[in-house]
């Protein structure tokens, strides 16, 4: 059977974006060694240490509103601004970023989920892929989701997601059709309904962000030992993307995170690699659950 054009496009985009993911992962993988493990004392103690050079311990400042180190030398040549030593790149981050970009390319080619809607949507998803990869690696290594990455990603993700949701109205979308001077009344109604869908994407993203952050905040408040405060801060970002797709996606993506975490926990226990007391980092499951639903589509309407 000859492959359909969509399958060819999916393979081409997967390879092309996978290759783009390598330099992106090399850049983001450089920040991984800047974060060390931090175990707060019983009274909460002081906060986690700021990002610092693994060689000399000098603090590495980040840009005020972006999840990016302020040092151009670190970004260009990978050197510590204080001691000039080369900061090693996390190769796991490079592989994870390339894999995430390849999957985003494949789903864009097949027109699944949010992928393939517009260039803004693609940029929003690639940002999610790059951020998700580096945060997952840091959370697995040192059990942290650092504020300088999580909180400063909101000013990047918000305009990308809201722009992606609004872009669906233009480029042959309902706003374009309504602007045409000779639109038949039936088409005008369809276009108006389409505009309603665009408004749903924008409001869904904002409601998803607030709703999921509130849900995780409540879990943290009820049982602080089971959930990190970093997970709560990340959850709003995931709710933003999931709610952009649909409000039921927020439920599916969250359920998938808990399902994956339980499956991995039980498997590790069966293999004797973990006990009931082992604390698995939850961030990677939240990220993979949300990314899967956003890229492949929400399975909930198919189930119920
Ligand atoms: Zn240094």
C-alpha cells in the first residue's frame, strides 16, 4: 500500500524537527547542571539555592522575564561567566528534546491534536516540548522544578497559546470568511459558530490554567507530602495548553499523569527498584500526560 501524503509529510516533519531539537536541547541541556538537590528541613527551612556554576559555585543570573540565563557567553560558548569553565550539556535533555520535537513534527504532519493548526500553534507546542524535556530531566535528577524555568515560562507560553488560539480565526478561518463581502447567509452562520470555537479556545486556555492550578493547589493543601509546590506552579502551564484544546482535555491530561505515575511506581516496586516510601518525581508524568493529550487528541469524548 503506498503511503498517504500525510504519512510522508509526517515523516519529513518528524525528521526535520527532530534535527532542530538537537541544537535546542544542547542549549537547554546546559542549564541542567546549574540546579542541585535541595531537601528542606522539617520547618521548611530556606528555599532552594539559586542556579549556580557546578565548578565554582558562582550564581548564574537569569533574564528577568524569560527562562534564559543572562550570560551570553554561557549561551554561545557554554562557559561559566565567573570561572570560564565549560558547563557540561545534559545528553538526556538533548535526546528528550529531539524526541519531543520529532513527535510534534509527526503529529503536525498527521494533523492530530493541536498540531497543524497554525505556525503560532506549532511554535507554542515546540516551546512546550523544549521546556517539558528540560524540566523532566531536572525533576528526575534533583527532584525540583525550578522557579526560574517554570514561572518565567508563563510570559512566553501565554502569548504563544493565546496567539495560537486566536490564529485559528484567520488564514481561511471564520474571521477571514466573515470579512469577505459576498458571504452567503448560511456560511455566515457557520463562520460565526467557528468564531465561537475560537473564543472557546482562548477562554478554555485561561480557565484550564486557573482551574488546574487550583486543583493541584488543593491537592497540595490537603496532602503536602504527596505533591510538590513546584508541581502546583507547573500545573497552570499545563492547564493552559490542555484548556486551549478543550476543557475535557484538562481532565484527560491530568488523569493520564496519575495513571502513568501509578503504572511506573507499581512496575518499579514489582522489579524491587522502589518501595511504597519511594518518592517518584511527579513533574515528568504531568508533562508527558499533558503533551500526549495535546498532541494526539483528547480520548475522553471517544470513551464516554
Ligand atoms: Zn564557574
